[in-house]
C-alpha cells in the first residue's frame, strides 16, 4: 500500500507534527488571534469586523482542511464508486455560519469572539455571498453538496470559478441596474491548485489516419489551447467527519504554446491581450435563468469545464489500473440540466480517439456512467447550438455527435420502420437554417436515467417534450425525484430559534438529519404554551425582516401586518405581474372603502424580491411597475399601514435566510405546468409560513403532504392550459372585469407615466395572455380574501403552521440524495470514522 512505502521513522516525524483541531474556546481564541496577527498582519488595534470575520473563517478553515484531507485519503484508499455532480452553477451563499454549525462549534466561536470584543452575528454578516448561480438550479446544486457530505457519500462537485457571480441588483428610480459582482478578493474558502491543470483545446481541424492495424482513427489538431486551473472548496457535512470537495476550474493562457512566438517577435502587448482572451472563458456567469441565447462564449465555457472535469475523473480512474469496462462501477456522473451535455461526447471521444476502444464498447461505458436531470419544459430554455458554431469550435465533437445520431436513428428505424416523422422528430439535428444540435436529446440518448424534479414535471416531460423517447426506450429510462432543501441551512441556520424550540419538544436535534422526525411535533398542535412560543418566534423573525426592509428601502413596516412574500427570479411564467395586479386591486378596493369598512381590514405588507435577466425587457418592466406602485401606495396617508409595497433589492441566499423565516404567506403562483418544481415553496413552509399557489411543480406534493386545508390553492390546472391558450387566439378573449379595473387605473396614470406599462398590459389584452393572468385573476383575488379572513383567526392559523411544518419531512434534500444514490448512481455511503 501507499502507506507502507514510507519508512516508519519518517511517518512518525510527520505524525508528531500533524495539524490538530481546536476544540475549546481557549484554543479557538488562540487560533483566531494567531490568524489576525500573522496571516492577516493586523492586531488588537486595527481588527475591524471584516478582519474578525476573516480570523474566524481562517480558524474554521484549518479545521475543515484537516477533515477534508482525511476524507480524500480515505475515499482514495477505499476505492469505492464516486459520484461527480456537474453543474455550471453552485449558489452557495455564505460559508462561515454553515461551517460553524456543521462542525458543531458555533457556541464556542460565539463565546470566544465575545471575549475578544466581537458579536458573532456581525462577523458572519461581513462575508460576501458566493453567488455562482441564477436561482433554483444553482441552489439545488448547493443543497446536493451539503446532503452528499452529510450522508457520507464519496462525491465531488465540478463547476466553473467565475470571476463575476450573478450581478448585484440596485434599484435606481424604480429601475433595475446591474453592478458586477467581483467576489474573489479575500475568499478564504478556496484553495488554488496550481499543480492541477489541464490543457483544453478549441477550434482547429480533424485528420483521419490508419493505425498500424489498418483501423481508421481521428486526430484533432487544435487551433487554440487554454489552461484550466483547479480551485478546490471544502464542503463539510453536518456532524460528520466527511468533508467533500467542490472543484472549480479557472481559465488561464496556456503557458506552452501561444505566447512565446509573439513574445520573441517583440509583440508583448498582443501576447498579453491573448492571455486576457483566455481568461474571459471563466470570467462571468451568464445571468439568464430559463433562457438560452446561443452565445459562443457560453459554449466555450461549457466545453472548457466538461473537458477539464472529465480529464480529472479519467485520470483518477486510470490510477486504479482497472479495465475500462469497470468505469461505470467506479464513476457516476450527474448532469445538472443540459449545460454539461458535452461531457457525454467528450467521454466518448476520449475512449475512442485517445484510449482506442471500439465505438460500441465505449458507448456502453458512457451510457452506464451518465444521468441527466431536466429542470424545465419551457421551449425557450431548451438548449440548442448551431451546427456551424459547433463545427468551428469543436470539429471532432460534431463528428461524434453525428455518429451518435446515426447509430441512434438506425436503431429507431429498425424498431419503427417507415416512420419518417418519428425520425425527424427525435433526430439530434434539427433540420432548420442553420441546423441546430438539440442538447437534451444527446443527454437522453447518452444517459441511463433521465429525471424530472417533481411529479407533475416528470409526467409532463414524458408526455410532451420527450414523449417519443418514452416510446423508443420504454418508461424505465425516465423517473422522478422530487426536489428538496437542506434543513441545516434552511431551518437550523436561517431560523435558529424555531430549530431550538423544535429540538426542545423532540428531545434533540436528530430531526436535522432525519427530517421525518418532525411528525412528532403534531401532538403539540393544541398545546397553548407551545403555540405562543411558536407565534413569538414568527414575530421576532418578522421584526428582523422589518429591520432589513428599513435598512435597504428606508420604509418602515408594521410587523403586526400580514407579511406576504414573493421572492424568486422575475419571470413572466412565475407571474409577479399577477401579484402586483392583485396588489393594485387591493389598493383600489381600500380607496373605495368607508373608514368603518377599513377598520376591519387586515393590514398587509406585500414584499417582492428578485433579479431580472439584464436583457429581459418584460421582467424589468414588472420590477418598474412594482416600484411605481410602491411609490404611490406607501406615501398614501389615507391607506397608512393597511397596505405597504416593498421591493427588496439584490435578493440572494443570505437575504433569503432572513426572508424565509418571516413570511405569514408566500406566493408560488406560476402558470400551471411551467414551474418544474420550485424550492422556495419548501423553505417557506418549513419555516412555518403558509403558502398561496397554483397546482404546479412541488406545490402539488406539498399539498399531498401537509393536507389541502393547510394551503391556499387557486387557478386553472395544467391540463387545461393548452386549451385556454388556444381559445385566447381563436375564440374571443374576455379580460377579467376586476383586472380591467386595474388596467384602467394604470392607464389613467395612477402609478406614473402609463406608457412604461403598455407592453405589460398589451401582452395580456392584445397578445394572447400566454401566462393566463386574466384567466386566473378572479380565483387569485378570491383566494387572497380567504387568506385575510383566515389570518384573523390566529389560533387556527398557528395550528395550520405547526401542522404543516410537522409534515414537511419528505422535502429534505437527504431523501432526495438517497433516491439519486439508489435509483441513478448505485453508490453507497463511506463512513470516514469506520475507515480509520
Ligand atoms: C429551476 N431552473 C426551475 N434554471 O425553474 C425550478 N436555466 O422550478 C426548479 O425548482 C429548480 O430549477 C431546481 O430544480 C433554474 O433555476 C436556471 O437557473 C437556468 C440557468 C441557466 C440556463 C437555464
């Protein structure tokens, strides 16, 4: 073994000086001060809160590194199957609080920091969010990492180390402005691995040749080479020694080839410029969610990251000296949407062009290795790349894609002779001008399992966009794994008081690793004292949010109001426009009331947050409308506290941790059939908020779990959407009368220059109301009236809140991770402690 190859005296010397972890307050303080004074070159006299954050982070980082090194060693020695989660986005948020809670030392750190003159909360809030994602898809990847480590799965994440994460949103005169998010300075959580690099090729041409046995081979002569450098981020599990690795690739000019000639020719400036071109590959996260725009640089990012990751995975496998046929027994690769689909093509290329395997043998290794998760049915979000673009950037990969397609279509032809329509429908190549490569089809054909992320969504992909593939492969290739969230961050960390109250009732924190234990809360539903404590915690969390609102908007809100929250990316299908039209309806109704009538009204704060993609005009108009309504309503003295409208700028993970525990009601109101799952719905319910929602995505399973008396459902069903859309176009379109009143008020200029809102209104009135805002308006308003009524019965409301939390066990990311491990990856946990 590797260990035995090192002489005992040498091992002894290393063992003696091996790093140790702090375990007491005293030791924490020593590490903290040491880092302040040496690593940071500061002292008692110039240690501000940012330095205190850094000192604490470095002290905890040292602990993580020790466990991380051990985990990697044990995983390598044990030689078990590993899973690799490929995602272009990891929306991690802050790391320090999470690290402290996961290693179970937050109290020690709190006391230690207090001794040294700092409040732990102030130190924690200095950290810059790691915002390498757009929304749900990126956050799901982050929750996966947390669960995989917590459950001791040997797992790695692979992503890109963007220099700029998702932009920072500022609201200026009601409009969204985008500010670059340069986040890398002083990031203590990443470790550059300058020794782990991969040269990645682009462009060039392919030559055919015969090898010594007369076999036809291909060689790809690249036109450009860029270097990928690994940066590693430790991922601690909760209360386990397992600390997994997230490897992010950064692009750099390749030292080998292209600078020298220019440098030698004295062309220094242009050599440096080339260097910068190489670095742009990992410069920026594309800020679109649920939209694909076919930019070459995006394709370059995708290949750069897939090729570097696969090289790394293959290199690790080759060290085991196993036969290639064992690759799928050692390696599972999960594709987070179609963004990493080129990994399928790249593995096939490595196996046939570099390792010399036959096509069929290689292809069965490939399909045995990959699994593909689909996150959307929206046509504008399905990835397609133009054939000429791909031909130019990745000539060899395009050939392999054509071959994959050829063999696939031949097999389809055999089973469905004379069905030419079928062949053109399922072809990877869309015969348009230009021709397009359909990435989802490669992902399906190259994987052994394809999954959707909630039951309705998984049914929809089987009956609509991927219907033909169910006919071809049978239903077994397709499955459902309903999304979840990590209870560590989204309950324990975001809502420590609720977590503590639950722990007190259940006799400990075991529910954080077995969320189904929450069901034992249900017996306390009628316990008066418990209800009061539950209500007090919600009140405190609302106060905390009210302070945040005051800080970022300047508005004061009454924390006794009903807090109604919709925070998520701004998108027409998510229907923030329905919400703000509802708010306007409420405002107009309040204005029409007598003072007597107004006394019976439940005061409400409508809270919005979310980013619009910078090029998404309609989404930006929605933000502008929300802010325009806020400007009028919030200064209307006649209305006062009865209605306030708030837009919280720059919604992100750390703000979500304050917002989710503070809702009375939250909105998940997508047009039925459009939201694949949604995950913030789970976060709100887990924190004791009720929800209003459509029969869409995971709302349906939340209803099944918590009971339909505990959720406010409204609106048309997915099965009726197509028909309604058809009628809008070919029948007569009847605008809902209450919505008409809202539109009239907007058109009269109640919220400023109406011309700013014409496209928003005409998309409904004149252009077919694709998202069914008018069809659902009446039912939406009626359901909000029920919310008001039920909120007045606080005891009933509390009972619903407690019951719902008690029944949320199903939505733990741990359940999700175990399902992937069983059904898709076929891997077992590896307990680090037992392996010692
Ligand atoms: C989300 N998708 C789904 N996409 O919309 C949501 N898209 O219903 C689901 O709960 C979540 O995934 C997790 O499954 C996204 O967030 C993107 O962000 C995205 C990014 C780039 C390109 C396309």
